[in-house]
C-alpha cells in the first residue's frame, strides 16, 4: 500500500459512506471502498456468487455433498482438537449443520439435506454459498492458495477447519499471521500495565 492510500478510521468511514447509497448493495459499497483504500495498487476481488464461479462452486458443493459424513466428521475433529487444547472454537460445532447455504430468490437458507439440493443446482437458479467453515476451503478450491496472511480470528477458523482440507484433495495453505502494531501514549501504556 502506498502512503497516499493510507486512510485513518474517520476517512475510511467517510469513504464507505460515500459509496453506500440508494441502489448500491452493502457488498458493492464494501468492494468499492477497498479499491479506494488501496488507491492504484492492484487488488483482486473474487465474488463467490459471480456467474463465472457458479459451476465451480456447485462442483465444490457436490464434492462436499458426496462426502457429507466425512466433512461433518472432519469439522467435529477440528472442534474437539481445539477444545482439548483449552481453546474455544470460533464456530460452535453442530453435527446436523452442513457448512453451506442455498440462495433462492435472494434468500439465503442453511442447507439441511445436501443430497436434495445437489439435483437442483444445474436445473434452477439456485446458488450455493459457503459458510464460514467451508469458505476458506472453497477459496483454495477456486484459486490454489500457497499461503494466507490472516488475523487471529481467521487463523482460529483455520485451526477448526484444518482437518477438512484432505477430504477435497486440497493442500492446506501455510498460515502467516498478519503483522499488527498498536501505538499507545505513555498514560495508556501505564494503564494497560
């Protein structure tokens, strides 16, 4: 990021507010604000609901549906592994929940029976949407990922979903903690101590 494109918090909110107007979706405003923040630097934005990704996303869903029991088991193992080390799972494991949503007529609903949705994907306007536990694996399915630079919460999601990568034949990316720095003045530093 260039110094010219560094925004402070107020400027970021102002940039978003200028993009979020009547007729613009929250997602569109968010993406345009990202472009504002990086200035002229390159940024790839991948919309998982783009028509070009519909079939590859459906293919990923079909793989998951065909391995529904093992995908659920991998998510259970990931959650139990975190609990056994004394850490909380970012997403509560629910064995009956399948990590996908179906979008019909603009309405997003959790997939209850993956085998039923599978037959609808080609014939209708139903779109598949990954949930927070399947999204990182879908990202690696669509675009091979060697490494991901992530914040603490995102790394925690990967700790939970790690066992699911092999069920799709996808290598798990290396996780690189995103650098961060918090500058505090002397009085706040003393209060924190």
